[in-house]
């Protein structure tokens, strides 16, 4: 079969159009608008959704943990997670990682190591500067321009991906696959801006059945403006003139379409619509705590897991990195503590197991099970908490301690 059949020819033409759009600084879309990362951020819903997710994750505290059996031991964080490079904070680095994932579906970190192979710095790299290729069965990253290129491997590049297909070297770009949605939003914004900016619709009309010369029409227009501008006195019209008001706007259908774009963007990023101020964003949860937990579970956790798994590879030994989401559960802490209290008093959990759930270190003696009877231990050989070895009531019941009356 010839390569130049109709299907392949159409595909080639589509790829050519895509390349031409990229060359002009935009992605191919049917509206003809220039869609790129800068114009996409000019859409208020896109900017709001991306900044919401990136900000919500970047503010979370980082913790490094080592598991000793079932115990969770907190370790000292390496300096790279305090000061990732000379120019950025860890907040900025994580923020750029999330922004890159949300916009391009990929995030790349350049990892600098010392002579012992320990990571000492990490710097985000824009996706436009990285090409991912296979070289001799090994995935390599070609960084830089044609005149100044470097080829690196996984030893010095940390690659995080969004949605990806099996065998694909890179993640799917949300910007590219949603170019039509972004282009439609940009086209509507441009239309509304031109409508109000250029003022193509007059505010009113002076009508007459008589034929007027251009000079007469101009005179009537200028005379009306001079006489009635900022003046609400009654107008007196002669010569068969009639005044007609025109009220025109962008149109309710266009306004509704813009609102629908906001909901589409919320759907793309899986953000609750009400968090980006959509009028149609219904709040299906009964309280703020439930809202926060749902946002964490359905929106943030997948990105948090990508960050944790990726950055954990930079830690030595069996340490793991965790982003502490307890910041969003503070309002619900009372119910959590009550749950753990019932579990401990019922003998279902030990105090240290409850503390482990709260990402708190255990304490000595906290691995024992306790009943809810004044802190009595389940193990009968262990005296209840707060009970002294000397029990006056027990002494009174001891026959050896009972005084016998003298005959």
C-alpha cells in the first residue's frame, strides 16, 4: 500500500498545520487563535485552576520518614529539600513542577550530584528545552539547543509524567489536547473585547422619511450630541425626525457560553467548579471539612503521589518523602481525635498506632493496648496507669493484715 493514500495524506497535512502553528508560536486549533502556554494563562479559568492546584500542593510541609518495621521514624531532611538550588526555594521548585505537569504533562528536574553520587541540587527545566529519546535501549534526555546540547540519563534527570500511554516516553500534554477548548475561550474573549472596545453598535438612531445629504446628516448628528449630551431635558424634533434608542450587549448566549468554558476548564483539571468561582459550581458537600477532604482526595493526591515517588528516589536508604496533608484536615481534627480515642479505649489501636496515623512519633510505652477503664492495661500483668504498687484496699482485705481481737 502506498504511503501517500488519502488517510496518510490528510494526517500529513494535519501534522504540517500543527507544525506551522507551532512555528508561529501557537498550537493548531479550529478557531485559529494562537494557543500557547502564555495565551492559555490569559484565560482566567485556566490561570485560576492551575494556580489553585500548584499553590495548594506547594504550601504542604515536606517530611522524610524511615520505617522501622511498623514504626514510623522521622529523619532529618537533606539540605536539597530545604534549599534545592542557589536561586529557588522548595516552594518555587514544587510550584514549577506542578505547573509544568498541568500545562505540558511533563516535568523535568536537573539533578546535580557530588563525587559520592549524593544529590546536592535540583533545578526545574522547561519542557521546551528537553527532548526524550531512546539510545541503545536507554532513555536519554537531550537538553539545550542544536549548537549547545547535552545528553543526560536518569542519573541526572528526574522525569515526572502526567497521563501517558504504554511505551510512551513522555506524558500527554493537556495544553495540546485541549487546544480547541482554549482557542474557543480566547476567541470569545477577543470577540467581546472588540465589541465593547471598538463600539460597533450606536447608542441611538435619528430616523426620518426624507432624503438627507451627507452634510445634513452630519449636522443633525453633531447638533444632537451638542444639545443632548449629558442633558436629560425633553427633546423637540422637527422635520419628521424620530429618535430611537438601541440597547445592545454581547448577548446572553455568549455570556452563557463563557460560563460553560469555566466549567469545561474545571472538568479538565478536575477542580470543583465553585473553587474557581463558577456560577454553576454546586457545592455537594455539607461542610468545609468535607469539601477540603474531597479536593485533596480527588484532585491533589494524584499529583502529590507523583511528587513523593519522584523525590523519594533522591533519598538515601529506605527513606521516603511525604507531603503533609494534615494542613487541610485541621478543621476536622476534633472528629479524628475522637475516632482514635474510641479505637484506643476499645483495644483496637495502641496510642502509638494512632500517633502514627497523625504522622507523630511514638513514645515509650505507647505500644501497649489499653482498656477504657481508667487507663487499665489489657495485659493483667501490667498495672493500670496511675495505680501505685501499694493498694490500701487490697491490704485491708488481706487476712494477715486484719487485727484479731484478743480473748
